[in-house]
C-alpha cells in the first residue's frame, strides 16, 4: 500500500502553468462553491499567487473532505488537471480510514487511552483524519491500482504533481533515463511545492544507483527530506496540522514528540543529527535556489 514519504521507505509503498482564468476553474458555477466554508480571510488568501494553488490549499483547510470531494468532482470530470490531482490526494489521505472506519476509530480510542507522551501526537494525527474523513465508507477506499489510474488521468491532463507522484509510486508515464531526468528538472524549475513533495520519495534511497539522477539531490534519506523541506520553503502546508505531518505520523508512525511541532522543526529536532541537518539544508537550498533555467526545459514536456 502507499504511504507518506517515510525516510528509507520503498518507492512502491506523478505542470501545466496555472491558467489565467483561475476564478473560472475554482468556482465553476454557483452549485459548487467549495471555498464557501472557509473564513473570509482564508478565501482571500486562497487566491494569492504567493501561496499554494487554490484547490490544494482548499484541500488542506477543508473540514469535511467527503463534501469537498463531491464539490470537486464535476471540475475533475470536466478535465481540470489540478482538480484530478487534488481528488487523488483526498483519496490517499482518507484511504486508511475509509477501508475500516470502525476499526480505525477503535484503534484511535485505544491509542488515546494509553495516556503516553509518545502516543499523543499519533492520537492527534489520527483524530484529524477521523474528523476530516468521517463520512467515508469502505467502498470509497481506492485500491493502489485505482489511485495510480487516477493520477495517470491527472498527469495526462497536465498535473506535474501527479506525474511526479507516479514516478514515486513506481508507475511513471515513461521509464527511460531521459524522461526521469527531465521530470526532475521540470519539477525543480516549477517551484511547485506539491510537485516537490510528491516527487520526494523517488529522490530518496529509491534513486540510489540511478545514473540518470547521479548529479542531482537524490539517492539518500537526507535527499528525500531535502525535497520535502524545499516544498515547505516554497509554500507547502508543513504545520503540525498539515497533511504532510499528519500522514507522516498517522500512516508512517513517525511522529513529533510535540504534537504542535511543524515539519521543518521536527526534521531538525528529531529526524537527523546536527551535522546531518546542515547537509540537508545545503541540499534544500540547492533545490530552491538553483532551479534550471526555463530555456533549458524546452521540449521536455511529454504530454
């Protein structure tokens, strides 16, 4: 089964430019107002080009992901790449709960009842998933193959994040060296935080020995973390309540001691020693600051 990017995890366990008519893409028509439940200040922030794309930010902030998914489906059916990608993120985020809601609730109650410091962050992460995914049932849980197919649809529609996730899931659109190299360069040039974090599992130990990525930030656990930290710098929600921290803890079992700690602080505090943190920062800065020039990427788009 798939899981969040846990250092050392197997790769088996994928960008079109943001259109100028963002308002049309996000609101569709008056029957699908999926930002309507957000506070006014957050609805304004959704449109800012300096933060995550509207649908991805709405995913992070939606309290009821079942309703959010229903509201997003018509846009995905119409071929919108970002809508298709975000739908796959909802499915991935809620899959553990949806497969067995009663079992998930029982396990969460058991964890909460332990009253141990080490269990508090895990309980909090599972509680967020249980609350946000509470209306999902087993028939809503996708298989791994179904999730791959949904991301293929999103990637073919133009989602770079979906294309990156497919590589990380071991099901890339193409499997030759030039494609893998070009995809990594396109992700870095895009400065899209969702694409960065989606690609990160493929850039960890799974990339060790891949000559196509020999001189890139790839091949070690530290490389995977560097891509994720770069995503945080580029605008990904890396707060304690964000999807990245939640899935790391609830699905991967890697939790911060302090349930309020954000991802960047967690990595530096607990995931690596000081010397390792300095090396990860160096790699992260390389990813954020040394993206290939756009002119070098002409002809690399495979759609």
